[in-house]
């Protein structure tokens, strides 16, 4: 059975996004290290690398039609797992007295994770 071209493009766009973000965790890890929640055990860099690896794994699974469902679940779980880092980024922006437009953008980013999670879950059904 052939995959709908629109569904295929959506799946590959998500895989591309996750590949890009996953690679950034290794190319520019300091920006990710900073937002690892303070309550997480161990070194921030370890969590940065693990989350990057999870994103790259999700992308690889999504890239193949045979493993797209597993990729969708892996991507959804990864996006849920990194949500606390986005919350930490908002908290830190207030502590660091970031400019108001920056803080507003970070606050707006939080609810945008939910459509991303839904996008990943959709890949498990198409």
C-alpha cells in the first residue's frame, strides 16, 4: 500500500526537523546544557546528548515507511520528555531578567509543544 503524498511530506518534514535539532545537541551543546532542569540528576551534557540521540533516533525511524509508527511514538515521547527543559528556559529568562519580548516568546513556545506532540502522534496512525 502506498503512502499518501501529503502524509509522506509531513512525516519527512518532522524527520527533518528532528534531525536538525538532534544534530544541534552535538554541534552546539552549551545552549541545551543551560536549559536542563536543575533537578535532573547527573551532568547536563549527558542529558543534552541523550535528548539529541533520542531526536536523531526518532528522525531515523520516521524516515522509513516501515518504521514510521515507531518513529512517531519515539518522537512524541521525546517531545514530552524535553518539555521540562522548555519550562526551565522560561524560569531562567525571568531570573536572568531577559527582555520582555524574549520572555514573551519563550512563554508562547510552551503551548507550541502540544501541536508538535500531536504531529508526532499523527505519524503513528497514517
